[in-house]
C-alpha cells in the first residue's frame, strides 16, 4: 500500500517536472485554497510561476550589455563599430572621433529611447504587480500585493476591479452564481459577458463558506487562446463521493477583464503571472519588413563592393607606386622606425584598412537614423489626418507600426473582408418569410404593440400558430443580452433605457425585428428567458442548452422548456447548413425567398425547430453533460451531439437582414482597381450575398465575365475532383493560354479588353489546396493560381479564417512576390491581417482585435483610398528619394577623396578636414533631406486621391530599381569628378589671391567641400516640388550654417586639436575672387545635366497634359445603371439597385 | 514603434488638429522649371558666362606683360608635400611658441622629433626639416651694370599665420637664442631656427615668412610657393624690359626623387596668378548654355506647333 502511494507521488512529481519541460501539453491540478483533498493524499506543494507580470525587457543591471548587444546585432551598427575599432587600433588617416561620434550618437539616442520605453513598461508592471488584492486565507481576508498571488489562492474581486490573474469563478454575490464581465482591454469588446460559477460552489458566499471548500481543479496547461478553456473541478464533501463538474471558458475569468454589475466574486487562481492568457497573448507580433528596406540592403551591398574595390585599387596602386624607391622614401619624408619594422604583408593589410576607413563615409551611418526618423515622424501625418477621422466613433487612424509607411504605396493585392469592412455591419431587419409567405414591414411604430393584422403588409398569410412559432424562435434562439439602464428594476424593462447587447449584430437585428411583429424579448431571469407576446402576456421559457454559433457549423441552437413542459429546439443558421437538416418537402418555398433575398445582397438566415420528447431530451442531456465534462475535444464532442440532435427539424421560415454597403465603398474599390491593384474579397458569407455585394461595390463590373469554382458549379459529390479539374483546365485555357502574349508588358494597365472575375468557395479551395492523395492533381494549385492572377477581381466566399490567411500566403509567395494588403474588422480577419505584408484593421463593431493586430487601423473602408493613394504614394516617393539621395550625396562626397589619393602618393591623406568629414552627414546635409522626406508632395494630395492611375507610376518599387539607382550613381560620380578635377585644374596655379599668396592642400579640400555642400543641397532644392517655409528654412539654413560653421571653425585656435589645419582657411578662400568664380561655375556645371533633364521632363509632361484624363473615370462609372440588373432580372432588385446607383452617381461626379 | 502608436492613439482620442501642418496643407511654393522660364535663364546664364570667360581670358593673357608688381615663385615637381606621413609631421603647438611643445615635440614629428643626442628638435617634423633653402638674387642690367633688384620678403605668407598661428617662444632675457636653449636644430638645417633671419627679429625663428610659406603644405605634387615680391623703387609697377640676371644658390636636392625645380616670375591680377583654366571653362560653359538654349527653343516651338495642331 505504502508503495503505491509513493508511486503516485512520484508520478505526480514526474508530471509536474514534465510540465515544466513542455508547458503547453498535459494538465495541471490546482488545490483550491491549497488544501489537500484528503489526509491520505499527501499535499504536494507545486511549483507554478508567481503572479508577477514582466513586460519589461531590461533590468538596471543588464540594460547596458543587453541593449548594446541588441543594437550591435543590426548589421549597420556592427559595421560602424568595426570601422571605429579599426580606427582606434590601426594608424588611420582620420581620427576615431569622425566615425565614433555619429555612431555613439545613434547608439545613445536609441538606448535612451528604448530605456525610456522600458522604464514605462517597468512602471506599468509595477502598478499591476503592486496593486492590492484580497486573498481569503483561513476564513479571513488578507490584503496582499497582486504579485504575491499563487496558483490555488482564493481571491475576492469587487465590482469594477480588474481580475489580477486567471480565476476559476467559484461564487458571486448574485444568487444565481453569475457575474458580468467586460473584456474591453483584452479584445476590445465592450459588451457585458455573463460568466457562470460552478453549480456546487455558488452557495459559498462568505469568507467562511468559501474557506470550507475542498476541491481540486484539473485544467489544461496555459494556452494563449482567449476563448478556449477546458477543465474539471472536483468538489469534495465530507463522506461523499467527489462531484466532478466541467469547466469551460464561461467559468474562467481572465486577467485584464473587469468585473461589472456584480458586487463581489470569489475565484481561485489557476493561471498566474506570465502564464495568464493575457500575458501569453502579449507576445509581440513578428516584425514585418518593407520592400524598401530590402532595396536599401541591396544598394548597400553595391556600395560595400565599391568601397572594397576602391580600397583594393588604392592599396595595389600604392605598392606599385612605392616600388620606385624615389617615391617610397624620399629624403624629405622618411619613414618612422615603426613603419620600417613592420612586415610588408601586415603593412599592406593596415593600408587596406586605412583606405577602408578613409572611404567608409560612402556608407552613411546617418541614413539609418534619417530613415528611422522619417518613418517615425512621418507616421504622425496618418494619425493626424482629419479626413480619416470618423465622427461616429470619434476616432481617427491608428498607426501601430511606422516601419511600413512606404509599403502602402506598393500594394498590388488587396484582400478585403466583406462584413463590417465593405459593409456597415449595422444590420437592419428587412423582411422574413414564414412557410413561404413573405412578411415585409413598412413598419411604423404604433402605440403599444402591433398586432398581426396591424400595420404589417402581407403577401399572403401563414397560419397564425406558425407565425407565432417563428417569432418565438427569433426571440429565443440567440445570445442577446439586455443592458439595463441605471434605474431599472429587475422585472419591468423600460424600453428607452435598455439596449440589446450581443457579439453579433445580426442577432440584435432579428430580436428587434421580432419586436416589430409583437414579440419582445425581455431578458434572462436565472435560467428563464422572458418573452412578451403579442397579447402583452409574458411567457417564460427555461433555457436548457445553448450551442453557440461558430463559423464551421454556421448555425446555432437553443433547447428550451416551455411552461407547459414541452421541450423545443430552435435552430437558426445559414441555409446551406439548415436545409439538409429539415424535411425536404418544406424547403422549396422558403428556398425561393432565401435566394431572392441573397441576390438582393441581404444576409439570410433560416429558422427551424424541433419538438423533443421527454426521452429524447433526457438521453441528449446525459450525452451533453458527459461531453461537457470532457477535458479534451469538448467542442467537437458537443458539436457531434448537436449534429445528431439537429436533424429532422421543421423549417419555419427565413429572415433577411440588410447590411448596408459602407459609404463610398464602391468608389474606393473602383479607385483601387484603377490604381492597378487587384481586389479580392474574402468572406465567410454565402456566395449569393457576397456576389451581390461585389456587384454593388463594383468589384465586378457588368462586362466582367465570371468564372465560378463553387460547390454549385462542381455538382455531384462523386465527380467533384474530376469536374474541378475540367473547370480549372478550361479556365486556364481561356485566360492563360489564349491570352495575347503582349499583355505581360501591360501588367498594370487599366485598359484590359476583357475583365474576368473568379468566384470560389471554401470547400472548393480546400479541394484545390489539399487534394486527395490518389488524384494526380498536385498541379491544381499552380493552375488555380495562374487563373487567379489573370482575373481582375476574385471573390472567395465561405472562407474560414485560416483559409483567408492561406490565400494571402499563396499570393504572397507567387513569382515576383507582390505586396499584399489585408483589411478586415473582425477576429476572423486577424490571421490574414498578420499574414499580409500590410495589415489594416477597421475599427469596427466586432471588437478591436483586428485593429490591435493590424499595422494600421482606420475607421472606415473608404479611408483606404487616401491611405494608399495619397499617403502611401507620398511616403514611398519620399523614402525612395531619401535613400537614393543619401547614396548619391555620399558618393560625390567620397569620390574626390578617392581621386585625391592618386595625387598624394596613395598615402591616405584625407581631402577634407576631420570636422567636415564628421559634420557633412550630421549637420550640413541632413536636415534638408529630412524635411523633404516629410513634407514633399510632388503631386498634391487632391490629385493623388482623385486620379488613382498615378499610383501605377510607382508600382513595382519603381523608384528603387537598378535603373534609377544607376542614374543617381552616375550623377554622383559625374559630380564627384567635376568637383575634383575642376579644383585640380584651378590649382594648377595655386596663387589665387590677388596678392600672389598661395593656397595649400586644406584650401583645396575646402573648396571641393564647399562646392559639394552647395551642389547636393541645390540638387535637393531642384527636386523639391513643394516648398513650404520649412523647406526654405532648412535648405537655406543649412547652407548658411555651413558658411557660419566654417568661419567659426577656422576662426579659433582650438586648444584640443593637435593641428590647426583649418585656421583661417575658409576666410582666406572667400577673399579670392577666382575661387568664387570657380565655385559658382563648378556648381552650375554639376547641376547642368540635372537642370536640363528637369526642363525636358517638364516640357514633355506639359505636352501630355493636354490629353484629358477624366475620360476613363467616366467610362467606368457609366455602365452601372443598367448592366448588372439586366443579368439579375428580378424586379425588386432592379428598383432597389437603380435607386442606390442613382444616389451614388452624383456623388461620384463631384469627385 | 511603441511611442508612435501611443501618440497616434492620443491623437485619435480627440479629433486631430485641423492645422495646415498636420493636414499637410502648408502653403507652399510649387515651382516648375518649364521651358518658358528656363529658356531666358539659359540665355542669360550663357551670356553672363561668356562675358566672364572673356574677361578672365583677357586678364589671364595680360599677366604675361609684367605690368604691375611681379612675384617670384619657386616651383617643385614630384614633391609630395601632401603625403600623409609628411603632412602630419609637424607640431603646431610648438610652432605657436608653446614652451612644452618646445621641450617635448609631438610624437607625429618622428623620426624628426629628437636629434641623435636626444635633444628635442625645434621646429620638429619632416616639413620643417625639408625647408626649401635655395636662394635667389635678381640683378637688372642698367647702364651696363647689374643692380640688384630689391626683393621684398614681407607679406608673402598669410597674415593670420605669421601673426597668430606662428609665434616664437617667449624671449628669455630678451634673447631668442636663450629661448631656444635645450633644443636642437633640424637635422638638415645649416643653422638653428632663431638664425633664419638674423638681421630682422620680426622674421626669424618660427615667424620667418619663408618658413611659414613652406609650412603651408601644397595640395598637389607639383606646386609653387611665393618666394619674393618686387614692389619697391623703380620696379613697383613691374619689371621694365631689359636684361636680368638671376643668381641662384643651389642647395636643395631634387634629383634624388626625380623632381624638378623652377623659378617663376609672374605678375598677378585680380584673379591671382596666370591660369587660363577658368577663362576657358567659362567660355565653353557659356557657349554650351546658349547652344542648349537654342536647342530647347527649337523643341519648344515644335511642341507648341504640335499642340496647336492637336487643338485644331
């Protein structure tokens, strides 16, 4: 016996030890209140992490090493560190200060910024960790810091407090063992969610009671999914068998959520500290990198090659030159002892390093700083944009990352969600059909409740009892709650003061719809749902089971017990999931309505019911209870049972709910398409609804030929794959093989002879992506992809969230790696938002999850237009110009220094003074380009937004391709040559003053440098199309600063300098008239090709401007009025649509 | 960028500021270099350049006639004063008369830092050590005899150099020699620094102008340095035509590094010494401007005609 106990303990210890090893598998056992279950079972103190939240990265001690290590992991910083070290160790021409100063400036600024952010995190952590909580110990409340909570502690939480850790709900001050919780800070859903205590512990409402509880909780190890939890509580009572109860997410109170409308609750801590679901979810998103950054790295490699080859050339030539003993060591310039003693190889190596150091400025450390600053500061303009501010939700755009600003200008594929993104997601109950009879309300609010024969408009009439059944079903089959106003007594619900709250706006619309027909849902009272019927009587139904809606089943059911003791199951869901489960003869009439409604773009739901016998229910109840106890796969098990129950139902009717298109959604889509983007709609909605939304939002034009790859088109289930293959090949032939070959060049042209649209649904997609093993269809995917890429618009309906991400990934990884953008508003869009290059969240009605996980969040879909066409375009142009300019200005900075080596015996003599070398990128030329990259509008914002075709000008990273890069490089090289040789020829006679005095080498360098600073600044001035006062200030200010600094630098004998090289060099330079003339002339010559180019470009543009570009816009708007409708041939749709179109066209013409 | 997002959130909470800056609507000048504005610009610039070029060319050409004060330069070739090892081999602290610089010269000066006995060299370093030491005397044949032409060695260096940057160590008992006590002369020099111009206390030691001129290292391997100016007596307005004799004391070895020496007499104009480069480039650039101006005019007219035809 003893042995077996020992074994058990060992096993437990083993499992605990294992749990530490692989955290996410297995279960954990929690002893409530740390009380052993029985005397025989020894209580083992378990090791769980404490409740301290650590979101900070550093401590005081490890900040310096850790931060430095992280900073130097960046390749650029590391490179500059190496250069700096070389300068320190090897005798190099420039002092280590020249590269050390900028580097340390960058490092220190970054460290301060990160340190500050971490300090903020420390402070926030401390606030959370030191907040006081009440723990029940030995029937007494003990006040403790939150970080002291251990797993197993019983915690008391009062109203409006946030839960300090993940708790299993034991008891509340409410009699029914419920509490209300809002998870606004977790997922942004502000509605109140009801959580339930386990039935056996609800009575323990005082500290004494709760202390008497002996129970263990077994639950899974912490998982990040906020909406999943499985566990089991074993309640031990003296002399009784322990009672086991299942625990689900409804029993778990998550850290971070807030207790509402409930006085106090007791809960036992199960996950603490970093193991809470909130902390597990906190883990940062993966870093997205923009295409521009990749281009920068490519250019960097080119410049690195230039640098290395320059150093190699110089080193080689140096030793060839030195071969001549006259050159190597003339009598006037003898080597030092040290120099003579070093080995030749070592000398060559240090020479090489010295040249590297001398030329290292060609790779600008300041570029990274400037790019970072540009992105950081630039992103404010998005958040500041008034046009992206929504009056309704009182919020503007949100920038979660500033690294992707320019990527907004490069988007090729837009993946958009439908509901809540293209549409309002504010549902309006439009009509319903009961037994095939249409009920459409031109309902006006009449005093009291309307009666069946009141203001309703009937198209035929169903039996009274069916009507009532249908309306009761609407009132009962939902998860809507009532949020009560302030002074509301439990029973009487004041209509004005109470509002319906639900996670799904459809349900609210339906409940409201039922109300219009006389049935009002009055809320829950314990297990009962109260409904006020048409005769103002209150009916009570006992709610027995709810199986919530989920996107896979696409339906939800409730089981209620009527006051007369009947068991009823109500089910509502998508037609495709309801029709197979009802009597087949009932379908036909309703189906007509459903299809018609779907074509109108309404969201339809079918409602069915079933009466259960006592025996049936009993059996089912047992199964359900069993399933609810299961620790693993609980959802699947429950779904399977419900699957069994939800058969042989009776169809009562269907509802139609309208989800209006968002304002300007159609115009936005059209603009995006005109801009050369391909818009794909990925929705979970059904095909017909989605299709009509696509027409309404002009994703599909009337002349678009639709290709369908849907279950419908596939037909029989036996030949599905063959049929799919046939279809794929047919479409492939049509689009890819027969397509004129030259179309490849016009990749993004807006004039395509025939436009194709593709419709595919989820099941077909999974057939394509995961074909069955035996079929020879592995190439489905590539064929499908080729078809997709040829289509102008693609509609994917019936998509599961993961499928959405799958599609995005598929397109992302095609040849050419097009830039993708996903936009969505709901939790189901998060996966695709994270997958795409740029993820945009809509701050919609379905919570904040999408917005939180996105890179940018905007209030409405229409804001995408300005975000991409204006902001994206401008940011791209700005940063591309910034990058090119930086490489250019450093090339023509360093080239003269390289050329000078040919005239100074390859001795690494710097051409410019150390101060100039250091300050060039930091002070003299940095601000103008920063201002340019923040303020430039080469085309003004209005034009960019109104003429989407301009977006195509910068497509495919056009400004950072090799061609423009070569242009800039040649320009830089040309200017470098002009600077150097201009001054070289000038110095053929170095007496340039009118009194015959001569200039030395530092004057030579200063003249070159002056020309350089003026030329690169004026080059930027030539490129600037948008001269605000700030541009004037920084451009002329920089030049003035340069002159001022030069006077200042040369005007003082600096005690800390070993050599006063620059003493009055600049002042003497400006007294020489010839130098003035040379400087002006050389600046002009350097800029001459650029000016010529600009003038010719402008002349060309002016010539082209005479062609009116409003034509294509008008053309594409025109066919809307008659096109789509003629295909549909349904009168309702006609009236409906023409009205909408008429409304929309004037709006558009205003644009 | 956490800070960005937090700020963005802040901005989002309230309505964004409706200022010209935040809405990117600052008033801006949007220049467009069109052919219309560029054409006159090109012609003007071209004409100006041509005029300047002619002026420069003319004044450069007049230099040959020796009107005005004449400067005497010496020119060395294949001489790398701009070699890095050479260029750093000096001690500006010492040259400014600093006592500590005198006793312990900068390490950069080696191998010309101390003499074999270990005494610090003043002035130390390779530049000072290799001071140009040929001397020139000019004679003018007048009335059958050669009269020495007075050569002025004042003001041949930058004023700031000879007055501020370079100065002698503080005199000890009124004697410069005493101030230099404890130092050695540069190895190649025949005498110590304080003996450079024994007759003139304002031109000896570190402030000797020939020395200062030499210490301003040249930019290119072929360079000239101002030696003397002729601006006194009869020669103040140039050297009159006649026979001259130049007496050269040949001290400075250049053959060992395949260099050459030259003596140059030249007047200077407002643009400095004779240098045809600027004039030529101005002329070429001016003509290029005017030429492109004409080309653009032609293109412009052609485009306009085309546009008119399109309109019709």
